[in-house]
């Protein structure tokens, strides 16, 4: 829908610690990436998001990644060890993944799925892995984050 839609309220379990509550990132430019731990494009996207989180943290960017493959919980430890994310990461079962990605149960989700969420919790842009814009992943993600960070109401860290 034009103007976006509310980010579904789906808590994301982590391997250690409390579930990730996406509502706690209101006031931030939030990027939620839904991935598979065995997808090469997803791994490249996580590495890019690591860099972008580092570059834009003080401007109010927050990245959260959730793996939704069949063995995500089992595979996440090694995936995190390999990619060393500087943002919260967790895993989802299939129904939660479908709900968060706002997919139909019959959809074949192409990961990574990226949702760019404004400070009020509205998904402004959703990109699926098979989107033609993802052929220029770096450029597309960087420019979408740049636009998102212009949203009013973002609380960054004051220098």
C-alpha cells in the first residue's frame, strides 16, 4: 500500500537472551532483514548491513536480522560466528517468518527480504531477493537507508 503498512508485531527469539521486540526500535530507522543461513546472497547482505550499521548507528539506524530457514536455530550459532553481526540477530519458525514478511502462506519467499521501517513502525519499502533492484544490492540498500534516515522523528546519537 502507498505510504506503507505497520510492521507486524512478531517477537524474534535469539540464541541467548530475550526475544527481540521490534517495537522497541520505534524512533529509529529500522532495517529488518529476513534471511536463510544457507543463502550466499543473504550472507553478503548481512555483511553489507554490518558495514551500514557501523556507518549509520549514530544517525539512528538499527538493523535486525532473523533467519527463517528450516534449521535456522541450529545454524545460527555458526552463521553469527562467521559474520559477527553488530546488531541483534535471531530466528523464526515458518508461520512467524510469513507473518513478519507479510507473505501469503502460498508465497515462495525469495530471501533476503528487507523491510525498511520508519520511526513510527511503518514499513516504507520491502525488497525481496528476486527484486531487480537487488541486482545492485549495495547501491539499492545504501540509497534506501539514506532516504529512511531523512524521516522526521529519528532519534540518533547527538555528537
